[in-house]
């Protein structure tokens, strides 16, 4: 197949969940298929990002893009103007007539078999009147994320804003899912949501994957028996919320049982509220971006995922499992992953139960090691990227065949082309 893959960014640096999933998926897909990678380029990617795109694409097409920078006067003016828009701001800021024109031009002039829109954000730039079938690759249920933001917001103004954005996202996401020929989710739970709540008929799911060769213990990093680690892009609101909730409501309860416990938070662009945690003298380290998360995971005794907001699936959990580390997560944090509570992960949702789960593992290293080994065996056997990409390609091939078949049915038979 020739796949036209549409994204809002280059993938390097490969330093957050969405980029990791796309990077690994495309690298595996490219071994058997032709990939044209069409992306917005706002100039914030790594200096060699366009050159390194050859790692995952045969052809790279960039469309210059200049969104308003967050925190500027223009950014806040855009937020005010968005009050009158039917679109959520997280979507409207990626509207690009130039990208839309380029999608149309490529589909009109090249032999494209299928168009894949990666994430909901660029979907409004995919025209209706293109010949190839279209696939919307949904890494999350975006509306669910905004709903959960609203549910945990304590400030009245912020809660009202989040609720308004959630309602707009719900309407927009429902509309876009119906507009594409196929929706691909990252878990059976997300697929069921799209089917049940949005009425999407053509929806399938692909599992989350992990690079099982890259994520393996090196044996060269000594473990700190009382260190916890959290990894994730800290400029993503659910991760910021998670670490603030953990340090405020859970960590003190762990310290009541394990006084020497420490926490390392690893992830790019931590906001000031997270950076300041390292100044409290409470055994908290905030690293910011790092070239390799593996040493931090390998050094820790327990990997924590105190996520209260989110959708889709957390790649970080499979990475920690592949590194043979026991994971303590909320139910939302582990949502969509086929994990067995008490076997290859420990689930807890309330501050005290989460604290007790972590403390129990710190005080019982033999059980912690047993869970880590079981987790590693599971992901190595079932969730390598080659298997995941093969499933994705199978779904894409199915929508191509289905569309071609529908176009061959005579109009007299009452068929309606979805092109």
C-alpha cells in the first residue's frame, strides 16, 4: 500500500507518547509499505527532524505553520476569540488551508491507497472530496480527556472553561469520526466508546506496543530500593495533574510507612509548579528532558502512574514493564491495557490505597521483583511493534478493499459511494 500519513508535527525528538507510538508504528509499516509523511512544521522540532524523518517515511512533505505561542498576548486573545467558535481551541489552532490544499493535491496527483489522519487535531484539514479512503487514528478519546479535566478542576472559572471545551470536543469528535471511512482506536474500550457513544460503524482497535529490544534492563544501573519514578511529558496537563496529586495527597502517606522514599519525575518541559517541587526538600527530583529514560526506570524500585485524567493507553506502562519494574497505577492510568491487577500491575485509585500499594512493594522487594518479571514476560511475548503494525496494516487494507468493492456496485443497486 501507499499510505499518506498526516500529522501536525515531526516526530523528533521522540520524547512523548503520541510521537513514540507513531514513530514505532511507521518504522514497522515502512518495511512492507510506502509511506508519504505530510506534516505541519512550526519550527519547534529538532534541527535534524526533517532529515531523520527518513527513518519512518519514504517521502516527507512539510507545510510551514506558525501557531500562536502559548503564554503570549496573542495566545490569550486567541482563547478569547475561541469563545464564539463551535470548535474547541485544541482543534481550531491547527486549522491550515495550506495543509488542506496539499492533501488534496497529493491525492489528486499520486497513487495513494489510503489516507491516515494521525490524531484528531489535523482532521479538519482532510477534505471530503478526495478519492482514497480515509482512516482516523485515534490515540485517545479526546472528549473524555476534557470531561475528566472538568471533573477534577477545583477552580470555578477553570471548571467552567473545561466543561465548555469538553462539550465542543464531544460534538467535533463525533462529527469527525462519522466523516472518516474507518476509525482506529488504541484499545477495545476506546473502540467501544466510539461505537456506542458516537455510533461509528467502522471502528477497530490496535494494541499499544513497546520496543522490547530497547527497553530491557542493562544490569549496569544499581537499584535504589526506596526510589519511585514517574515518566511523561510534563507539558501535557494530565501528567502535571498526576504528579501534583501524587506529591500532595499520596507521597506523605507513603512516607508515614517508608520515611526514606524519594521520587524522580522525568519528562520534558515541566511547568513551574512541578519544577518547584524539587525545592521543597522533600526528596523530589525533577529532571526535565533527558536523552534516555531507561537508566531512571532501571534505578527505581517502583514505577508510578497516578493518572486521574486521560484516554487512550499509556506507553509508559509497557516501557516500565519491559524494564522489569513493578507498576502501581490508577485504573484510569492503566485503562485500555490488558493487565492483570496483582499479577503484572497493581491498581489503586484512592490516595491511601495507592500509598499502601507502593509502600507494600517497597517493603517486599521479592514480590516487587516477581511482578516485574511477570510484566516483562507479558509484553515481550505479545506487544512488540511488528505485531502491532501488522494489525494496523490489516485494518487499512480492509478499508481499501471495502471501499473498492462499494465503488464497483452499480448505482442501480442503490449503493452510495462514501467518496
